[in-house]
C-alpha cells in the first residue's frame, strides 16, 4: 500500500464520525538513490480533537515526546542558522 492510499483510508475512517475522530499521520520514505526523504502528511478532524490527541500522545508516550522535542530543536536551529546566513549575505552586499 502506498503512502497516499494509507492517508485516504484514514481520512475515510475519520469522516465516518468526524465530530469525534481525528487523525494526524506523517509517513516518510527514504529514497535510496537520492539520499533524501519523501514525506506525506495528513491531518483531519475538529481542532479540539486534534489538540487533545496531541496532548495525550505527548503525555502518555515518552518516545513521541522525545521525537517532537528533537524535531522542534532542529527546526529552531535551522531557522537561526538561516537568519544568520541571511544577515551575513546582506552585509556582504552592502560592502
């Protein structure tokens, strides 16, 4: 089954009881030849259900929380490095 098919099936399940069901799916596949990752993501449901789902996952699954912290840390670092690089390029252009 392909990533998109999985997302479609889960979306159908969520739609059957959309007031009470929520999904958040992130599926990734490493492309060997290119050495990069291809991701598909899906999010469906009432905002309150999605928030509660995430809260429960973070509270009850230590591994999930660790991965979330790692991803957020890396994103923050990338943003800082990008900003520093942008500032450096602006100064070079002014000189």
